[in-house]
């Protein structure tokens, strides 16, 4: 799976050689870690969109970068007001692609603009299941931060991803800098897409958590129950942008999720949590807590009440951090031995296998493993995501 990224965010450019202003940006298409480029040719669609409803809701000011400028979470930019639309050709061997879009003379100076670049023209979101089809390129679209004549999209230092999962479109912000901790990753996207099945009435995570809750004496155990008590309690480790927790929070009627990562991920995770919470219709509660696996005892969240599920995605790529990662999981399990552990990973090198031996040594038993295909460069399944489920062998 590949991601379109802005190397240079959109900005309005005045060029003496052009009769009117235009919008310019520079994009690339890379893997989630940014360590390889799309090696095949692909036609991209770029759209310059202005939406009066979006502008009135954002109240965008040139020097402002707060969430007050964001539209309602269920408001998508209207393609009825596309100011410019062009196709561009990404060619084999490219590392970057310049994009320019004309700005019409009747554009209002303070009008809010957004640039979307994707493989499918004028799509309002990326449907992961659609991306798995043979005729669909496995490329994730990007939406720029809003900008206008006086404010470049680079001021916000974020971009937006939009994933359609089930009937809901989830809007996830990620940062444009070099820190991969503040980007979405393949395993997190794939796991999020599978959560409706995994947490459904007959889903395997639902069954495992329900079984552990029954053993603790909770008769109303099914996650699909509208009002089960006490709430399902989840800790996500290495959350990054928080996508997995956000999707999970919309699927379970009554859940409390502790979204954890290092301090560097806090700003983007908190922003996504706050944005998603604005359209919440259930009792879900999400909160970010800083957690360094090297010091799990310093966890800022509450461990006074039972934890039902520990979930993590793409946390094993650095084998050197696996001992601390497993130690953190064990720290939770020692207090709540009925906990279910779900770890999704895209295996990138053989050294990651140390995770499994460490889990075994820590008395965790793998109960199930599930393989999910990823959208590929030429066909789905070129790469895969594995989900491993564990229980703790307490004595």
C-alpha cells in the first residue's frame, strides 16, 4: 500500500509569466515508512476545492491553527465547487511530482481552499475494501490543510486521510514532518478496517473478550450490547495518530479507551480524538496518556479497574524495543490476568520474530492468528498484515 504525501504543501503563487495566480504543490508516493517509492506509472487526479459551507464553519483566519477552524466531522468538502481539476502522470522511477492548478479570477481572497490528490477522481474518501480489488491501485489519497491567499497550507503542518469503514467515513489527521510516529501505518489502517468484523457478534475479539468477562462474572458480556456494564476498557499501545482507537470507539456502544504513546505523538492523537468526539453518538470515552515502554510504571492512566483488551498495531518493527513492549503488556496482565491482547503487525524483517519468543517467555499463549491482505502496487496480497491474539497464562 502506498501513500500520497505533500513534499511541499499547496500555496497560492503569483507568477509574472502567468496571467493569473495558481496553486502549486509537490507530491510523492511512498510506503508507510517512506522508505520506497511507487515503482509503477499511475494517473493521479488533483482537485482544487472551495466550499462556502466549509468556509463559514471553519472561519479560517490567516494566522490561526486551532481546531476551531476545522469543519464538523461529518462535513465533507462539496465537489459541486471544484475550482480546478487536472490529471497528472506519475511515472516509473519518479521520486516527486509537481502539481499546479489554476486559480480563477473570481476566487474570493479569503475563500477556503483545499487540494486533494488521489488515484480516483473526485472521491470523498478511500474505501479500503475497494482498494483491494484488482482494478484499483493501492494508493491512499491526501487532503491538504485549508489555505487561502494569505495563509499557506504549510502553516498547519498537517494533512488529512479519509477512510470509509462500514457506513462511516473516518477523518484522520497526520503530521507532514519526518516523524513516522505521527503518520498512519499499514497495520493500523488494515486493523481499523477489520474491526467491524472482529468486534461483531461472532467476531473473534468479541468472543475472546466476552469469554473473559463471563469468567469475571459479567453476564452482559457481548460488545454489541447497547448498554452492557461495566464499560469495555481498552488500552492501545503505540497509538500514533490514534486511528485504531477512534474506529473502535465508534463500533462499541460503551467503551473507555486509553490511547497511549510517547509524548511526541500526543498533539496529533489529541487532535484526532477531539475531532472524532464531536460527532460521537455513543458513550465511548477516549483519553490520551503518555506511556514510555521503558517506564510502564509511570503510566498516567488509571489501572484501578479491569482492562479487557490491549491492542497495538505496527509496534514490533524495531526489534530493540520489543523487550520493553512485551514487558509493558505483561505489566498490565499481571494486574488483570483475564486481559485479551491483540497485536497487528506487518512483518518487515526476520528480527521481529523475537517478539513471539518474548511473549512466550512472559507466559502469553497465542490463541489465534489472522492474515489480512494489503492493497498492492499491482495486485492485492503482495503484502499482508497479521493479527495475533494472546491470552495470559496466569497461575
